[in-house]
C-alpha cells in the first residue's frame, strides 16, 4: 500500500509541476509575505530547483518530520488547511451518515424488489434507482436548491440553504435549535449523495437475493413448512447480504468523490471543498496533501472490502 | 433482467426455436427487442445522436451568435390561441426588453400585434451541413405572414443573449462524443494489456496488474480536476483542451477496463478451442486477437455502452466546475456552469434545462446497456 501511495504521489507531483502559473509569482504579489519568508520557502522546498529535487525535499520532510508542506494561501501547515476547522470531522460525519441512510433504505427496498420480482412495484423501484444513478450530483444539488429557494421560498421562513448552519448558529454553542438547523442543512446532502449510490446497492441486493432464493436449501426450508418470513429473513437474506459487505468498503471512495461536487454546490465545509479551493488558488502542497488523502481513503476502502468479505465468508482465503 | 418477458411469449418463442435456428446475433437482437426500457433507451439515444449530428440544422441560430438585447430572455411562449381564434400552427409574439425605472430590472414586454408563426425549413444563418456543403436552411423559425422574423428562444437565452436551445444542441455533440472517444482510446489498450495479462498469467500478469493498480489507486475526480486545471492554465485553444480531457479520462479509466477484460480472458483461455488453436500452431498474439477477442465482442459492446454514461457524468461534472470543456466550445455540463449561484438560478431557472438533457441521455444509455447485457447473457440476474 505504501509503495502505491508513493507512486501516486510522484505522478500527482509531476502533474502539478506541469501546471503553469506557479504559487511563487502569486506569493510575490501578496504584500503580507515578506521577501525573507519567500526566500526561506524557496530554500526549504527548492522551488527554483528541478522537479526531482523538489519532490525529494518534499518527500524527505514527510518521512523525517511528518510535515506535508505549507499552504501558500494560509501560510499554515497543509494538514491544518485541509482538516482543521472541523473539516475532517464533517467529512466523516457526512460520509458515514449518508452511507448509513443509503444502506438502511436500499437493503429493505432490494429485498422488497426481489420478493416482488417482475411486479409493477419492482419495475418502479428499479426505474427510480436508475434515475438516481443517472442524475449528476451537481445538477441534483442545484435543482434541490432551486426548489427550496424558488418554489418553497424557504428564505421567507428565515431558513438558509447551503453550508451546514444558518449564520446565526455559526459559532453558537450546541443547542436543540442548532441541531435542528444542522438537520435542515444536511438533508439535501444526504439526498443528493445518497441517491447516486442507492441504485447500485438496491440492484445488487435484489440480484443476490434472487440468486439465493433459487438455491436448494431455500426450497428445503419451504418444503419443511417454514413460514415464508422466516425463509426469507432468516435463511435467504442472511446469505444474500454477504457479498454486499464488500460494497461497504468499495463505496467509501465513491462517497468522497461523489460528495466533492455536492460539497462545492451546497457549500459544505469538508475536506473536498478545501481541496477545491486549493486547486483554484494553485496551492501546490495542499493539492498534493488532498490527493494523497483521497488515495489513502481509496486504498483503505479496498482493504476494508477485502477484510470484511473474508470475515463474513469463511470460504474466502487470501495469500 | 427479462422483466417484460411474458410467460406466454416465452413459450411461443421456445416453440419457434425448435424449427428455426438463429444466429447468435439474431438471438441477441430478439432478446433485446423484448426489453421495453432498453428499446426506449435506444430510441432516445438515436434521437440525441441524430440531433447532435445535424445540430446546426435543428438549431435556429448559430451557437456563438449574441443577441445582446435578449440577454436572459425567458423561454418563448408558444401560442395556438388568440383573439381571432385557434390556429393549428403555433406562433410566438415579439418581445422587447425594458428596464424598470426604479430597480433597473429587465422585463420582457410582449407585443401581441403581429403573430410570428413557427415555420419549417426557414432560411437563417449560414452553416456547413456535416462540414461538407454550405446551406442556410434551418429546421424551424418564427416568421410573420409578410416574412418578418422574430426571435424564438425555445429554452430561453443566456446572459450574452445566446439561444440556449441552439447551444444545448451543439453542446450535445461534445457531451455525446466524450464517451465513445474515450472508449476508442481505452479499448485497444485494455484489450492488449488485459489480454496479455489474462492469457499468459504468471509474472507478466503480476507485473501488469500491479502497474494497473497504481492507476486505480489514483482518486478519479480529484486527479481529473488537477489535470483539467493544468490544461486550462496553458491557455490552449478549446479543441486542444477537449482532446486533453479525453486523454485524461482515458488515463484514469483504462486500468479498470483492462482488469475486467483480463477476467474474461482468464475464463476463456481454458476452453478447448483455444487449445485447438494452439495445437494448430497459431501464434499467441493471433490467439488473443483473432480467437479470444471475437468471443468477448458482445461483452465488450455491453461494457462500452455501460461505460459511456459514467464518462458523460464525469465530463459534465468537470465542465460544470470549470475544469473541463472551455468556451467557445460548449457541452451540457459547461452550459450548467452558468447556473452556479443560487440567486442566478432563482431568477433564470431555464439555465438549468441542459441538465435535463444530461439526465435523459445518461438514463437512456444505462437502459440500453442494461438491456444489451441481458440480451447477451441471459443467465445473469443483476
């Protein structure tokens, strides 16, 4: 995993070097940055040196000091720029709650769809699943905003859209009102990010359960006179849900990149948004840090998928 | 997903098959015809492709023409009823922009004195049909009885007074072309590398898989954004940026496709006909390209159809964020870039309409691919 991350970092570093218009020229225009700090940074990161020297200087800082560099925008360390101000916490909260909700809704719907195969309700569910899959996240987010603002005129009720809180709650201590306000702001994110993952999960659950229901042990269970509910929930669903567990890990990176666009449209204070701002400002080391973070997320997700799969299905052996 | 296959039809079909023998292609086509949503998807895809190919003809104006006095004009209302009764041919009225004296907000005042009927095959801006011959005939336009012209904005106009319908038609070209172009690049790479990997196995498989994993470990959208930023920073012309975006999408997605194809090769290399070809003295590359690849062709077509919607969505997201297709080129995602802020959408909701085209196109491709998959492989339920 580590060699992979290093390779990814080399590729990304090279790409960013190709990007024209560097931060040095920007930093020179910034009156708050003195020539002295500028020279210090030049020396520290070898900004006037060729690519491989720069990469090595940056890489050495990481392994020796765990220092991922400094943001040229905020003049603070990269991890601060990316994760602080609760950005990391909100990213995890939004991703995990969205995932939880998607699973809580998609699994029962998948079971329903499989037990009502080829019935109109099955077709309707599949159609809406596909629709959720086909709507671009950013477009859906825009439409939700438009419906809230232009159709329901939520502004008239003192409710804002975008962000995680209305202005009056930012910085205020936690209270019930603040919590409700958070819920009001977070449900569009759940809706937008959730629908894109829902269809896949629903279809997998449906397919997996249909496969299981055609197995002989299910026939045996029915033949010995078991209640249909018991057959489905105790015998079939338990086995059908196993292969889906690997999707749990796989969907993690999808959640992050899926929420990137959503976070930008809905103005959510997440790591993805910090990454996008850094991209707009050409803030090299923050972009690098962001890319590495997303890669790590992806790899951890895949690893988690493998581990979970081996855990629920003892027949699978690695190595 | 043979949901729409009625039991009786199936029995009839089974009965038929005893007498008539069909080729594999015919069987796949028959199975596909039974898939209602898949057929609807195919028809929609065809309509979109045809309208993209003949975009200049379908669109009433040139996509770069700016009618500044119609900036943010709402969609034209089509009328069929007036004081003098019902008219079978729909018509529009001329509108002029006026500014509110106090707030200086523009309003469009309708002048109902003259009716401008929608006429087919009217003459307008000159363009090159299919890039071959010059013509100035457009599918429709609004003309009064004495030949006077009125602007018609079916989907409204953007901030520069450009017709959104025209731009959506032209933008559809890019949006629809991205997927197939990316596939054109990644399929040869994926077939050769995936084929070698799956056919030989062992050390070379190991090496190619690890190599592919590096690309799969790169997070797709973030790295595409970085590449898009790099591309746009150089101030390249729009066509170069467009090709760069295609290349970027190919770089990010070839590895996944190669791995899928490798799986197919792993399964097929065990089969007897491969052993027979080997015994007959075929070279390895011949077996890969001439014996195994044709056997997975139907599978490849399905994979291609199901890859297109993903590419369309990614391109749309990139262009929406401003790191994809650039002006003067346009795509559905790029058109939505104008609708980024909420107050703008509130006042000009028609700017969101190109998004509906994305949804419809992606949905149609998904249905088409899904139906093709069922038709090719009737044993998979998912």
